[in-house]
């Protein structure tokens, strides 16, 4: 089993879930709250997790697809009322984001908005934030090693709550937990991992360690995603490679993201339709690659070679063709995004922190052109 100490402690291996009891003891968590979502609430996977937890563990299972400020408040109330002393985030990126925001609100007091990046909240988040153990059941977000939580605020828009104090103390990355994931969700979360690796690698920030991690993560994701979606979904080696790719995407966040995420965060805050983050990334990535093309030519060539693309094939074209093979949508309009929201999305995106690390400067007009390309 690979035990990795980097930003946190990571157990990366099939069967790693059996490490949970020891890690709870190590962190002195005696009454954890499991944060999960409705899709996992009655599942065998949750039962397997609970079998590794202390008897008085409580469960919060009302995590929305796109976590909301209201849901964070509800989770914090349950955490305090139950006398909890730590969190186990179980599921995809949404439960992990909700757990991170809950770790702040339950220990620091509200309102949540004061801890958002745009309000200078990172400095307000102290080491007393509740400890988190992250147990992903998808191979996509990398949130198990990330310091940010994206929350849809009641005032409108998605905001980042971010601090190194919110990096889960431990991540348990067990590919066996992804074996029952439907093909469509495997594809969408896998494209989330690939997008993280591609976008961080192309970021202009000088961080050679993160760049190396991102490059290998992109290779793992690109070479294994079709195996687990179109080939043999029970291939545990390929599932493990996808889990590693997702982990690498999260580790590479230190290099910064870009316009894909700046737009996906705005679109993901829409009340209707509810849009899956990984699918949004898959649809937006080709348009952003085309927008950035002249600014990333040499780095894109390295990526293309790492992915094993045919000589002369464009990276944006390769991603679009991959989306087709995976059965994912190619256009925002196919996802139900209304045309009349594009102006508002373009106006909001420049304020997202990911804009600052896009390879090409991008303003409202630039975001509008990307949206039109992707629409």
C-alpha cells in the first residue's frame, strides 16, 4: 500500500478503507459526523464505511449536488447538537466541500460569507477548524487533498472558502469504492480529473513540482478513462489509476487553475438547471484550450506527446473526440444552459480566483467568446 505524506497523509490502494479506524484514533476523533449525499445515504458503500466507524457516529446526508450555504448551516447545527469532534467526508466533491465549510462554521461561528476568499476570509480560518478525513467514492475532484470548498451562497454565485487548515488531515483513496459507479458518472468525474491536470499544467505559475504531478496525472486519466467507462468497469488497476489521477489533479491545484473553472463555478451556481461540475469541465475545456492556444503552444505540445496523441492532432480536438466516445455532451446548450444567462456568467467569471492563473488574460468579452464557442 502506498502511504503518501505530502499536503496530508494519503492511503492510496484498493482496500484502503480498512485504515479508517486507526486514523480516527490517531486524530482523536471519537464522535465523527459522516457527511455524504442522498445517493449514498442508503447504499452498501455507506454501510461499509459505517462498519469502520465508532458506534456513536452520526450521518448528515443532505448534501446538494452543488453545496449551498443553507446546507452548510444545517450540517453545522447537527454537528454541534450531536457533540461531534471531527468529520468524515464520504462521496464526491460535493460532500467534501460541504464538510470543509462545516469544519469552519461549526468551530468559528457564522456567517459563512466572512470566510470566503473574496471577503479576505482565508486569514480568518484558524487551526481550530474541525479535523476531516476524506474518503472519495469517485475519481475526479481531488478535493481529498485540496484546501478549498466551493459553496453556492444564498446571496447568489459560488464562493470559495479556502485555507490550508481545511486540507483533510487524511485521505483514504480506495478504488474499490468506485467499482459500482455508473459509466456516465465515471466519465464525468474522470473528465473532471483530466481537466484539473490539463488546466494546472498549462497555468503560467512557475511550480515545477506541481507541473510534473499534473503532467503524469493527465496521462493516467487520458489513458484509463475509456477502460473504466467503455471497456471493463471492474478493472481495478485502471480504477486505481483514475483515483491516482484525481489525487494528482488535487495536488497540482497549487499551480492554479484557469478559465474552465472560473466559468464552471458560475454555471454551477445556477438554480436551474442543476449542472454537474465534471461535465461542465468536459464541455468547457476544448473552448478554453482554443482561446488559450497561442499562449500555451509549447506546453500543449508536451501534453499532447504525454497523452500519446497522433502527430499534429490538436489537444482541443482530442478532448472533444474523447467526450464523444464517452457519450458526454459537446455543448452547454445540450446540458440545458439557457442562452439568456451567458452575459451574466461572463460578467461574473473575471472575479473568480481561477481567472488570475489562466494562461491568457481574459475579461468579460473573452469569457463571452468562450461561452459562445462552447454553447
